[in-house]
């Protein structure tokens, strides 16, 4: 023991220093102190001396700064410069765009939760709330989704007019330019509400308020462009679209082959320097009705009219629809959610240089402009759409599952359905927390590059699960399309959200971790920047500072991950109440594990990491679930820790933690360098994988919450359009729930009495009459059961059509595909 004592003292000092991230000097001091104690406590003098020498051998070179820089840092810097993957300017712009908010804490291995909890609870202004309760509610009430999607394949003219009059297309445009000047939070709430009633409507309103001419002009437009276009966009005189994608450039948008050549040409009767454009774009939302086309193209200046550079790079311009050479194509038909979308082409379209967004000064800066604005759009439109539909579908499916009976029971009482309902409840809770968190970040003035990607991916993926689940619970009722079907179009349209604004497979496997690892990591970007400093002395000094902070950080994460793994993260400071404190502790553990695995992956794989998409996707999942769980905890705090929300929070939290462990174990089991994967496994899972998926008991509570009126259910539904009215069958079904619940005991009593009686097989009205006559039920109860039957019929009835009604009026026979075999005579 006397030999082991000094060794244990050194290990303890190292462990404490690493866990608490003490400085080098403090670690040395603590080690000396504990060694001295070990000696006094009877440690073997030789062992103490050996440990002291070892300590000195490590600590002294590190503490002597000049020695450390020249002998340790300098060779490491040379090596680092060699392995640093070459970054294209596009990649650099991507990595350096946006701000880092709380997600940075999750990558720190020791999140400062107070930073999250101190953020003010998101709140709307009185004016924004009045808009939601007034024009937004009215618009939802007007919207007949079936008529729009099936009969017109467009929004009705009165809906277009209403949107323009009430400036739905100008929510993000400042008031000084005639827009509504709404916060991102209000924008999110409007899209969320519209999406709960029609994804056609929410997409149409979402696009002008998302990445496109309005957003780009506000950030980069010249004063003249702003004065001219913004008021016209705000009140709908101009309908914008933005064309980036083409047949040969989809996910790899920087490879657009569309060109603009600087030259002289005629404009308004005079010869001016301008741009001759040739382009072919497709999938462009609002293009068929757009009056103002935002266009991305590669700008060339072969005659050097603007300067010395010939290939200026991606640039953005605004082109009026009626410009000669511009061809607005026919319409695409996106999955029966027929928002306006189509191709545009341009042949030798000539525009003056003033058509460039931001003017000549911004020529060639188009990609940076897009990337900088992209996260705002990604933070709002798609997450809010998923949030609105998921919240509404979850609660309405809960109501439907209580109303619809099979085998004499509400279908929601069967365990199989209950399991699906629980998943819907948890996912809807998670989506709504995530969507609100990113909207709140934008409202605070952040440009949340990484969270917006997380929100885009996870809200649309969880939203797809919610709508699929809703379809399954509704059975045939979800499948038969018609005015009574509130699910079918949303289900058909889910791949749209998955594909647009960065298709999901690429978003998960390339972007979330790719951007997150560098943007959110406390040291990686700083290291890259330090290594690029011109002056050798400054470069070495800065690199040294950052490198040793990084090494300390990595060691600390290894120790923290191991300690919290061994203790099942039971200890350590954490905020929250008695219920949630353990949740924060669990997240502390996975935060350290993520930071450790991320560092190790970058160190061992270097530039190859960006091609290891499976690893990157899994580590991205860990980051995403950490962010998602934090957003849920923040939501719980902001709502005043409501006890009734706990089944939802608990289900969604356990699901997130379970997914974190699955992703981490997948990453480590498949780690490209196997021994490193094994070593990481020991540090991250010293006691094996322990997290469980949400239990059946918890699932029962979450499902029950959807099927029973209550404040947690109301909170979940808040912000959606569930007003019962003619155009809103979902709202009607939801409104029946309290009465259905009240009628259930009466129904049970009646059915018990009815069973085996002589009227059992008589029509329902006769049964009720007999029930009153024989004293089974009162007159009032008869009326209650009658109403229950009417409500049930409204809930379960589906539509049918005259065959002619299903024919598309404008459809023509499909022409033979080029090259197709001619039919045999
Ligand atoms: C309804 C609709 C509306 C749209 N609106 C607009 C608009 O208004 N303006 C506009 O400019 N564009 C618009 N788009 C285009 C949209 O942004 C693109 O569809 C999207 O970028 C994907 O391009 P793609 O469809 O060509 O698919 P592809 O790029 O061919 O991708 C196919 C699949 O491969 C995956 N993939 C590609 N590269 C990688 C990689 N490196 N790693 C992993 N996976 C990868 C993708 O994730 C995807 O799953 C719209 C598209 C649709 C369908």
C-alpha cells in the first residue's frame, strides 16, 4: 500500500484537475500537495521520489513557455499544417457563417446550463398576438384545403387577396418599408398555425418570408433596391421566387452551370454595362406566379469591365418577370400539395448591373450571402410547419382514438394503438420545443447555423413519423381523400420538407456534425485560424495557447466521460427541480462523451472525416439529441415546470437519451480505426449501454394525455388552428372530446343493460327509446347518447364521389415518352 499511495495521489490529482479543468500550474500544485500528503501518510519514500521525478518531467517542460513553444508546439504546428484538410472558400464561408449559441456549450463537455435557463422565455408582442388571433385565425377559417388541393390546384383567389391585404407575405419586412416587422418568433407562430390547417397555405406564405429576395434585400440590398422592392413585396404587389436549383445542380448547389457575362447592352434605350444571363432552373417555388425572380448564377467578366478577375463566382440578381428572354415555365406538381412551383429558363436575358443584389460591390459574393441567410429560413419555415401539423395531428388523433370504437372499446385503449399514440405525443412535444428554440434564437439576434440544420432535419423527420402514425391510427379514415380528410395531403407532402432546403440524408450525414464540430467546438476553429496567421511568431504563440487549451479540454472530457459513466451520472452540480436534475446530469455525461469522440475522430481521421458520413451522421445525431433535450428542458422551465407535462417531457427525454446511446455505440462499434473505437468504448460505456427506450408505463401516461382533456393537452395543442368550423373537420373532432368523455359512463351503463335484451338488434333510436321506457337511462341521458352518436358519425364518416368529380378537368392523355416502343397494332 505504501508504494501505491503516491501513485494514487498522482492519479487523484490528475483526475480532480482534469474533471474541474484546472490550469497546468494548479494541477502541478495539487499533485505536489497530494504527493506530500502521501509521504506524510506513510507512502514509500522511493515511490514518492519516483512519482515526483515523473511529475517534474511532465510539468516542467509544459510550464516553461518558451521551451514548450519551440520544442513541443513548433513541430506539432508543422504537422498540423500538413494534415489540415484544404478548405475551399465555399467550405470556409460555410464554416465561418452564423453565430454559436447554447449548442456551443453542448460541445464543451461541461455545459453551463445557466446560460440556457437565463434566456428569457419567448414571448410575442401584443401586436403579434393580435395578428395571430385576428387575421391569422381568419385566414385558417377561410381555407378549404380540399378545394384548394383537389379542385383548384391553387389557393382560392380570396385567400391570395387576403394574404396580400394583411401582409402575410411581408412578415419579416421592417415596418419602415411597409411590412409587418414581426419577430422570428411571431413568424414561427404564424407558419405553425397555418400548417395545422393546410401545408399548401403554409408553404405559400412561408416562401416569401424565407430565403429569397425579401431576406436578401434586407441584408444586402442597396438603398435604392430596398426603397423600390421592399414595400412592393410587403403588400404582395410583387410575388418573389428564388432560383438556385437546376437539373445539374441539386444538393451540390455551388456547381450551378448558369452563367452571367458582364458586357454592354441596351437598357431603357441606352447602352449600359450589364449582365447577359443564360440559365435553366427547376423546382422553383412560386415561380409560376412570381413577378420578381431572384437568381443565382456564376458571374464572368471576360472583357474585364469590372476589374481584373474573370471568374467572379456565384452572384445574385433580381430580375422582373417581363424581362425579354425570361421564360417562366409550366407548373410542377409536388405530391398533391399543389403550391405554385415550376421551372424557369433564361436565354440571353440582359439586365443592368444594378440588378445585382447589393449592386456591383456584391458581385461574386452570392454564396456567402446565401449561406449567411440560409439559417434564418431553415430555423423557421420547415420546423414551424412540422410543429403545427404534428401538434394538431397528435391531439386530434388522441380524440379520434377515444371516439372510434372497435371490439367494444376505444381503439386508443388497445396497447398497440397506445404505443403509437405515445410516440406521437412525445414527438410532437419534442418538435414543438425544438422549433420554438430555434425561432427564439433568431429573435434574440443569433444566426443559428448549426441549430437551424438540426431543427430542419429532426423536425421534418419526427414530423414524418407523427403523420405516418396518425394515418395508421385513423386506418381507412386517413386513406379516403376528400373534404373530411385532414391527414392525407399532409402525409403525401412529407417528402417535400425532407427534400427542400438541404435534403435530409445530406443534412444529417454531412452538415450537422460537419458544421457543428468546427463551429461549436471551443478550440478547433481557433486552431485552424491560428495556423493560418501569416507572421510565424504570432502564429506559434497563438497556436500554442489554443493547442494546450485543447489538449487540457480533451483530457478533461475523457476523465469526465469515464467518471460519469462509472457513476451513471448520479453526482455533480445540475440545475432544475427534483424531477429534472437527473436529466441535466445525464446530458452532462453525453456532452463529455460527444466532445471526446469528436476530438478523437478529428485527430485520427483528419480530412478523411468528411467522407466518413456514417460516423459523422451518428455523431451529428448525438449533438442533435443533446440540443433537442436541452430545448425540451428549457420549454419545461419556461412553462413554469408544469407537473402535468411530465409524461411528455419524460417520454421525449428518454427517447432522446436512448437515441444518443444508440448513435454513440454505433459510432464506436464501427469506428474506422478499431483499437481507438475499443478504447473510446471503455471511456464512454465503462458499464455498458444502459439507457432504455421510454417504458410502456410511461407510454401509457403519454397516450392517455392525448385522449383526455387537460391542461398538458391544451398546452401541446396551443398555437394550432383547432377551431371547430365547416372547413376544419379536425377542429370539430377535437371539440367533441370533452362531451365524449362525459358520455362514456352513460354509454357503458346503457350498453350493459342493452346486452341480451330483446332490443339489442334494433335500430339505435329504438334502443334509446326503449332505454328510457325501461328506466335504463333518463331523457337527458338519451339526449347525451344521441349527441354522442352524431359526433361519432361526424368523426368516422368518409367522403365518396361521383366518378366524374374525380376526373381532373384539365388533364390530357399522357404523351408517349421519347424513345418508348410504339404500341403493337
Ligand atoms: C417542392 C420543391 C420546392 C423547391 N423549391 C426550391 C426553390 O424555391 N428554389 C430552389 O432553388 N430550389 C428549390 N428546390 C430544390 C431543392 O432545394 C432540391 O430539390 C434539393 O436541394 C435537392 O436536390 P435534388 O432534388 O436535385 O436531389 P439530389 O441533389 O440529386 O440528391 C438526391 C439524394 O442524394 C443525397 N445526397 C446528395 N449529395 C449527398 C452527399 N454528399 N452526402 C449524402 N447524401 C447526399 C440527398 O440528400 C438526396 O437524398 C425545391 C425542391 C422541391 C422538391
